């Protein structure tokens, strides 16, 4: 059991130790007067729960009696993170001239406006929240203001006001990683799961290796040597390789050989010019002129070869050695050497990739291959990568496509590859990342969908916790269907519009055993 789990258990145990036995005491827990939970006849309060697009409201108030002060206990939760609303102003509205205001919470998330209804009758109860979230109005429906306490007692005396379901108080919810989500009607596609790797497209990825043993040099100044993340163009010179030469050959020898070759070429050229002049004067035979021209061409070829050998090791116009050029355009993904390093032939030097479009290579287990069906039924895939909150979705025809599904089961891993191409325009994903993939195959069907995190496996039974009130929950055994990304289909047990616990369900389950233990102790 890790430290975080122990901390959460401690919080829950403390909460149940305070609230486990005897009467519920909101006066002690919330700092509210007794009328927040019970009137003078000991009646339980009214409890209402309502959701806006930004806040969850849980309201407790006693039966309203004309001329009698009533205290409202208002719990407000931000839906963005399911934490208490720490600042703001709330107004309880019974009518235009019956407004009860609280300018600030008594503690984070809990407001306690108090007011006295003037006359008996029906009212439309609403609550206005003004905070950093803007102005939000909760319409709570009709409420009765009774003429006297006896009328209120008569109306409420036959009702069972005990908390239905599993109690889990707002103070507990706010202290843990907790969230709820609405079950919705939607389309779900059958899918299979697989492990996957992010790869570059074969024709959009290249590695530059040393064509010979030698010393690596930059294309210019040291600062211009390729660096990771640098954008390069196809054909751009990234570095030079000065090859190691055999025997006693060194730089001085090459320079001397090049100089001798140039001198020999000059001599051959002058001799050819002299022979041409003599031949014109008929002083020499044509054979002598032809020999001079041949000697000049031979000297020119030797000079060019000497200059090329010199250029492989020496500096010529700021460049040196064999030019190493980018075979594709893209970005430098990896630099394996530094300027001045000696490398052997075949050593990997640079890795260049165009990451605007990548491949997802999913390895489908042999036991799941049959569920893929025909290739033309595969409609896309989704995958998650550690460190990224949201899943990545590949939709055929929109941002990606299926490349191929392997026809052979790998003998070692017993898997079949399924390869998708997808767009990566902002460069979020990196080559070599591992992912958990889900491949969609088959026609979509209508279903009730909930977040996958809402489904709990309790000893082989699939369970969700449905929120029946602000502080009450119900355990439901469900039948699950196909999973589509981070949503799962519920075939039976939950209706559209109901809210399920999407985060923290395990702790609600734990709270039931804790509350039972506290009850038995007394």
C-alpha cells in the first residue's frame, strides 16, 4: 500500500470516526445553527442537488415556515476539478422581495445564508452564484412555505428522511481525487487492445553513417555542427568526413603531390604550346605535336586526382573531406558524434526524420486478431502515451489511415502488426515512444456511455457508483459492452442522464466497509 493510499484511508477513517454514530450534527460539522438540519420538532432538512455547466449545488434547509428564521447550508463544487468554491457570493431567491444573501463562505465550499420567509404559499426556489466563474443560476423548482410549524410537521411527519444509499459527504469528496460524469447516449465501436510503438515513415526517416574510417568535421564554424531539433533541407551539407589514409600518406605528402602535379601540368601545357608553334612553322613532325597534347591531358588528369586526394584530408575553401548531406528534409532527431571524433566505417552519425506524419505500429495479440475481421472494417485507432493526459485518435480519412495488417504471426511475441499513418503537425509525439493502442473494427452501435474509470471490478463483478444526491451514492452492478477510447458502453444498470463516479469510486466502496465497521463498534 503506497503513501497516497494510506493518506486517503486516514482521511476517511477520521471522517467516519467523527460522523459514524449517533445523530448527524451539521451544526458541529458546518458551524450552522440547529435549524440547518432539524427544526424544533426534530425534522430532517430538505436536500436538493443541481448541476450547471460550471458548478454542482448541494443544498440543505429545514421545512420553511412563514415568520420563522431558516438557515440554508449551501455546498458548491467546481465541476472543472470537483474542488470547493473558495470565494464568491450566493443569493437564495424565494421571490423578488425574499432574497437571502451570503457574501462569503464560512469555510471553502460552504455558504450559510439565513432568512425569514414572510408569507405562506408556493415559491419557485432558485440560487444565484457570483464568483470567478461568472454568474451562475440554479433553478431548483417549487418549494412550500408553511403557515406554521404544525403544518410543516404534518406535511413532513410521514416521510422517511434518512439518507438513501451510500453516504459520502462533500467534505470527504473535496479532500480526495474525486469526479462524477453524466452517462450519455452515443455511438460505440468494437475494438481490440494492443501495445504499440511510434515510428517514422520509412521514406521520411534516414540515418547517416560513416562511409569510411576517419575524423568528423563540421561544415564550418563549430557552432554550425548539427544539433538535435535542427531543421534541415534535402541535400544540405551537415558535416565532413576526413578519411584515414593508408601507408605513410599524410597531409604534407598530399600537398606536395598536388603541387608537383600542378607543376607538371604547367610544363606539359607550355610544351604543347611550343610544339604547336614549331608545327606551324613546319619545324617538327605532327607526331611530336600529338605526343605533347597527350602528355598535357595526362598531366591534367593527374593534377585533378592529386587535388581530390588533398581535398579528402586537407581544407579546400573552408570544407574538408567527404561531404555528408541530408538525404531527406526534416529535423535532426539524434546526433551520435561530436566534431573532431574519429569514427570507424559504418558508425551511425546522424538521424534525420520528418515527424509531421508518423506511423503507429500496434502489435495485436494472436488471440485478438480474429476480432479485427476484414481489413475494410477497421475504421481507426486511438492510443495513450504516458505523460499525456488526453488520448490520441486516428480517424481514417481525417487525420490518418490504415497502412497494413500483417499476415504472419511473430513466432517470438505471438502478435500481428497493424500499422497506421497519422498526422503529427505540432511535433507532440517523438519517435520510439511506446503506447497503449485500441484498434476499432466493426460497425458503430448506439449505447449508454460512461468513462472507463467509472467501472470498478469487484471480485469479478462490474460495478459503477451512481450519484443519487449531493452526498449519497448507489452501487449498481452493470453489464459492459465495447470500449471506445476512454468510454465504455453500459448494456444494463445505468440510464442516460444519471451521474456516475468517474474518479474515486474505489474510496466510496471503501467507505461502505468503514461505516459498517464504525456502526458495529457502537
